[in-house]
C-alpha cells in the first residue's frame, strides 16, 4: 500500500512539474520570440557633452551612414537595427555604468563603444563580465587589444591603433628628417595614456628609421588645458629642428593659435598626427605653413569614388563633415552587419565574435578597398595610414604618402615581443 | 625636476623676457576672472561657482559679434556688456533666492546653471571647436626684447587687464558706488535702513563681476579654442587665486594671479611635472599660515 501511495505522489509531482514547465514555456515563448524577431538593439555609450561632444556626434553620424541604409532595405532578416545612444560625459565610471544600463535595462544585445580611451578600458571590463559583442571604435591606445592580459574574446577594435600610426609616421618623419637634417626634436603632447604612448611610439620609430634623431626636450600639457603660453615658450626655448605633437581637438587649435603668436612654426618643422581632421584643419584661422599631418579622415585619402561617395552621403545626412571617428564607426557598423548576416540575425556574443574574427570586408577606408579584422588580437588592419603636408584650403592635405602595411606588421610583431605582449 | 634648465634660463636674457611675459599673460587673464569671483564674494558673501560659464559666454558672444561686425573692439565690448547683463539676470532670478542659504544650496544652483549653459552653448553654436583667429589689428610679427619674443596681442591683453584692474580698484575705493558697495558688504541691512536700495547694488556688483568674466572670455577668444564646457578649465585656477589672494580682495587677486602665472611659466622649465602640485602647495601654505589669504580680511 505504501509503495503504491509513494508512486502516486511521485507521479503527481511529476505531472505538477511538467504542467508548471509547460505554462512557463507558453508565457515565456512570446518574449523569447520577440527577442529574436524584434529590433536588433545596439547600445552606443559615447561622449555627447562637454569639450569632446563632437566625438559622440561624429561617431553616431558614422554609424547612421551604414545602419540607415540597412534599415531602408528591410534590415537583417526583417529585423530593423535600433541604436540606443547614451552620454557618458567622458567619465570612465559613467561609461561603465551606462554600458551596464544599456545591456541590463535597455535590452541592448550588442555594444558599439564609441568612447575615448579612458572610457574604452572601463567598458572592456564590463564586456568581460557580461559577454555581449563589443566593438571599440575610438580608442587608439595600443594596449587595449595588443595586451593579451586585457583580451576579451567578444571585444574587437575598429579604431586605428597607435602603434600602426607610429610606425608609418615614424618612417615618414625619418625620411624628411634625413632630407632636411632635422636632428634635434622636441615633443608636445597631452599628459595622459594616449598622449604618452602615442608620442613614445612615434619617436621610437622615428629614431629606428633615422638614428641621428634625438629628443632634446618634452612638454606635457594637461589634457584640455586652456592656455599653452608656457608650453609654447618652453618648446621655443628648446631650439629644436623639429617638433612632434599628439595634441588633438580644441587643444590643438589653441596650441596652433598661440604658437602662431610666437612664430613657433616658422622656427622648426612640425609633425602633428591629429591635424588632418575636418573640424580642426578647416577651423584654424592662421594656418601655419609646412606642417605635416597624419591622415585622419580626408575625402581624398584614398582618392577613390567609394570614399567620395561615402563623404557626400555623410555630409548630406549629417549636415557636417565626417571625422576620423566617423569612418572608424562606419567600419564597425559594416563588420557588424556582415556578421549579423552570417549568423542570420542571431545576436549571441560568441556567435557574432566567431563571425567577425578574421573577417575581411569591402571598405572605402582600406588601402586596397578592403579592411580586415585580424583574428590574433581582434584589431583592425589594412586601413589607410600615412602623412602629408597640411594646407589651409580644400582638400586640406597634399602630397599624401600612404604607408605600406608589410613593414608595419613586421615591426608591430617585434614591438609586441618587446612589450611582453607576444 | 630640471633645475639646471631653470638656472640656464634665468641666466639668459631672451629666456627671462619670454618667460616673464608668459607669466604676465597667464596671470593677467586669471586676474580678470578671479577679480570677478572675489568681488562677488567680498560684497555678497556668495561663491559664484558658475563664473566659468560666464567666461565661456563672453568668449562665444565675442566670437559671434566678431563674425558679424568684423571689429574685435566692438565684439570685446559687446561681450562684456552682454555677460554683465546675463550676470544681473542670474543674480536677480536665481542667486538672490539663495543668499544666506547653506553653501551647498548655492553650489547646487550654480552647478545647475553650469550644466544648462554648457548644453545651451552646444545647441546654439554646436559641439565643434570654434576659433576666432587673430584679429587683423593684431596680425603683427612678434616684438623682440633682449632676444625674447613678445606677441603684440599679448601686450594688449596685459595692458587691458591692468587698466581694468586699476579702474576697478578706483571705483571701489573712490567712487560713491564703491563706498555704498563697501558699506553693504559690511552691513547690508543698515545700508538698506538708510534708504538705499541695496538689492540694486547687489545686482550691479554681480553684473560687474560677470562683465569681468565676459571681458576675460573676449580677450581669450583670439588665442584659445572655444568648446562647450570650456569654463570649467579656468574655474579651479581662479579659485586658487582667490583663496591665495584673499576672498574679497582685488589687490590680493592681482598678486596671487602673478604668483600663479610666474609659477606656471618658470615651472614649465624647472619642474614641469610638479607645476600643479606647486600651485596647490602654495595654496595649502597660505591656508595654514594665513587662512584669510595674503590680503584677505579676518573672518569674524
């Protein structure tokens, strides 16, 4: 009798459990179905206020050039792409919080991190914890993807990498240094991670290609410092043959305006990696002559129909010119769309990461019309790198020399070994 | 630290001239901004944490007027007047409601104004960097003294700031307006009891302090880039100057500004990585040994 009762109790329990499961499935199914059939939500933490608001504005502009076109043609398997953009105000802790909120509260399945370097490292740690797909689009600090200790399998970088620019730029600068006998150099860069690493890497490779170059003095103004008078006079007092600067944005404009007052740019050759951006090069009123600039984004670099078409489409819809951040975000969007098509719209972080890793896509910003997401460290390669002579009129750069990727990749390997990254 | 480089500079006429004028330039602009803060505090006992936003407004208004008029002098004057009026509005509509309140309430009101003004600037002028460029009147080659380089615009800036400082001191010390303002600073209700509309004078002082920030912004516009939020970068230094010089003392603001200016200019050669540290150290020493500031009055 007892065993019969026990069997009945177990059967009842089993039936109850099965019934509960079935109910949960019926209630939960619409939500699951909605998740796979509703909009694909992409969270974009970025800077929309303060001194660097233009970073956020032009980053989102770059994303729109791709996502709007995809949505116009029906989306991915009928699912539209929806961007949820949030302001981190440039504060790393806010960037991390905003990223968590986008995923946990706003239901975003993918993150396009359009933060500056300080925010990007904070977002990287959130992604490590949560595991959604993340594309870092603006941070150029090499270690973000070069350092294996920071590696996150679902995080990728489409921003240009400092070490790539440094090798290409160092080679270019060394050729000019040899031709014009520019032996004594002074540097003037913002005192934070990007400024320090970018400048160190550039000078390392300038000296590698021309070992007669020596750095006689360094100036390290604070990021967003309003006045550069004492920095300009320090650079003047160094009496160098050439100067390298990684200043950017409003800081660079202020430095040039104040440097002009002292005739700074008449006294030495100047190499400014960030001068080439629209919004900077076309905003400086008394443009110094003979300043060499890195190719950030320019409608004539590369001089292809695809690049010009993208520029025209951007200006038409966004009502302002694109920047370096714009193309980096556009590439991220292209890679993401390509990956979503491969996964049939599945937004699972691991599946998307597998699809993006090693992907090669057509791009107007690639040296040969393509860019590749390198599988070994999740970083973009084959984008246009180079330097040219800046000028005050359209196209704002002349005599542009595109760097070759073969030596860049070779020297990058050696640099990684030296840093202990490989 | 590179004290050897500093000694070398001090032994070279060109370097001394360049760094001295560099220090004067930094100091004089700081003085204009800090004198507005200290004037408002001295009379109204209110710390205007939104002062940087007034400086930002001055720069943007000057930029706009310059695009329209093509005259730098018109734009600088216009910016000073406009920001002075903005200051009066700010005082009448907001700050006057929190006189005598807890300093945290005053800070909250000012911070709200900072956030709103940063976003307003972004809406009206956009988030991009703007540059006025050097006005045609000042596009001259730099002058040379003993081999040192001195830009003509900077001489104009130094001279203007000193002249304004002198006029301000004379107004406060010698005019009827100044007398009433000084009396109101000591005992506002008593001045009011004498039939003087003290509120009007409070608004005028706030307007004057704001106009000083506005003219500072206009003087900075040809050489500094304009971006939303640019006011924050000068606010901290202006408070350091005010604390060192003494809250409420124009003369103190002048001396402290020069001290900070020369610390920055010579420090960039001798101890470039510690310039900010030295500035805060000076402030700390003043707070320890003379808490009211170098020229400040003792708090009762």
